[in-house]
C-alpha cells in the first residue's frame, strides 16, 4: 500500500485515493469507543459501527456497514468495530 502522511492524523493511500487514520489516531478512536462502550451496547447490540473522526458514519450487519460507510464517505477508510449483544458479551467473560 503506497501511503503518504497528511496532517499527522491521516494517511493518504495513493492506490485507493482514500484517507485512513494513522496508527496514533486509530488508538485515539479506539479509546473513544471504549469510553462509549455502555452507550453503544445499549443502542447498537449485535451491530457493526463504521467510525470516522469520533463519529459513527454507518451502522449495520457484516459487510453492509462498510458499504454504507463508503456511500456516506467514499473518500475514507473507516474504523470498523463490532458491538456484541448482551448474550455474546456474557460468553466473552
């Protein structure tokens, strides 16, 4: 993947011509998701979330969340996270 750093927050992939978060920015988003876990578990159990810059840009199941995110923000590669349902969360413990 050919990548150029832009503004320190995002990388630009010259092959796909999309922005992606840098590793450091991705870690900030990861922490943001963890801070909002209980809220997301209540609102989006069993769903995938597509996140860009501390904002949920799509919610869905499986590949549809990425497709919806690409429809809304075709210029970016979002951070995708899964929110387990209550039953799944119990199995993880």
